[in-house]
C-alpha cells in the first residue's frame, strides 16, 4: 500500500508539471505576440488544473522574472497544489509557485527541451 501511495504521488507530480508547462507555453506565445507593446497583459492561470480557464493580469517584467526560474509558475490565488508546489510569492492578483520533487525536475526538463527546440537566441 505504501508503494502505491508513492507511485500515485509521483504520477500526480508529473501530471501537474506537464499541465503547468502547457499553460506556460501558451502564455509565452501571448508574451511573444504582444512584443514590447504593453507593460501588462492577461495570461492563462498556470495552475495544475487542466479545466481551469481563469486568467491573471500581470506586469510584463514580473512575468519575465518568474520565467527565469523553470520550476516557477503564475497561478490565481486558491489554485495552489501544496502536494506538488510551494508558494514563493503571494500578490493580490496572483501567486507564484515553485514545483518540488519530480514535478520540479520535469518542469526543468520540459523548459530545457523547449529551449533546445527553439534553437539559439541572439
């Protein structure tokens, strides 16, 4: 029974990291499309819930700061999954969470794979 609990926890961590990485990829497209045209923009909540359709208004520089850490994601308040992430910053409109354990490792791997796919930047 103990092994089953560990396996299901690991599966939840992996699923959460994949879901959040997918939302982050969508948000990066939003950021790229806006270019430098705006200082704030509305992004999809990057929580682990695949049915979440809520949005977050965030300052461009704040979002880019979160993105510098591959394990970190922007979520709506109350959209936190403490079994797979820790809160690292709490603002009125959004919360920054950091994936832990297997979820954190996968988030880093997915970020690296995306960077390799995009190729070198100038």
